[in-house]
C-alpha cells in the first residue's frame, strides 16, 4: 500500500473528492472515458488487476498513475515512465497580463481545440467536471489555460497547463498557474502538479515559481486487448 495519497493520486481522488465520478469494481476504480484516461488500484495484487481489467473496454487505452497491479495477458503495456511530482507551500507573485476567465461547459470546444494542439489525449469533453479551469483569450481564440484535476486530503492537482504555440513566451502559463495555485493555498489546500522530466522548460518554470520536487511517480500506459489480439 502507498504511504501517502500523493503516491497514488488517482486512487485517492476517486475514493474521496471525485467519488461521484468513479466507476469501481472491488479494489479498482477509474474515471469515465470522456472525463480522463485514468484507472487506479488500491493494492498491487492479481485480483486488483483483474478488477481493473473489468472496468476497461477492449481496445481502450488508459494510464495508471502511481500504483499499478501485475498485468495479465489481457493487456499490452508501454515501458513505465517516471514523472516528477511537484508541490508548492507558499504564495507566488502573479505577473501582469490579460484577463483570466473561468471556463464553463459552453467553452469546452475552445478547450478541446487548444489541448488538441499541445496537450492531446488527456483532456476530454467532460474533464471540466473534475474541477475549475481558467483561460486567457486573444479575441475569440483560447490561447492559454490551466485547471484543477485530481483532488483529495487537502491537496489539489493543477493540470492542463498549456499555451497556444503562437502565444508562447508571454508569461501566460506562469500567470495562470500562479493565480490558481494561490487560490488553492487560500482555500487551505496544497497545490501539486506532474511534469515530465523531459519537459525541462516547464519544469524550470515551476521551480522558479517555488514548486519543489516531491517524488517520481510511475506513469504506466496500457491497452486492454481485444479477445482476438
């Protein structure tokens, strides 16, 4: 078992703040496929793996973030990756910039268009049900966004931090993350986020903003095989 909810964040979230979204089978749970591609287990045993498999459709690709069970021949898997989990305990300065707007379901098409360019796969039509999302517009075009995803036990993940390729270098991501992180801290929660070690630009930005490395979290991408595969 994981020592801290942050070590198994999807499981922790689906068993607390996001319980209403959870689809569960025994010691396994997942988000609906139109909300997020995440499945989780509460223990790393064969039975948990079987339960997880029962929640995933044949041919569907999902990810374990943190704890993963032994995988049977019902799955194909890519090599597990370690992603940096970072947390922040102190408010940061919010740089000046354009107006920040809170996104609503009426703007999901704008969010999907932006994430399709720079944050594909993870953002879905109902991801906005997981938390608050904020954006910056240039005219009618959404050019930057960030929002809340996993949430549990006094912790809140910041996710979907992205900027349109034509609008990078203007501090939009920094402005959004600072505003959102400060608001999370004001609510008595601790903001955390996940970033690839290969994304050195983003990782350096978060470090400059006061986010510190907490742990490497395994990210395992898997596909539930059809019977014929």
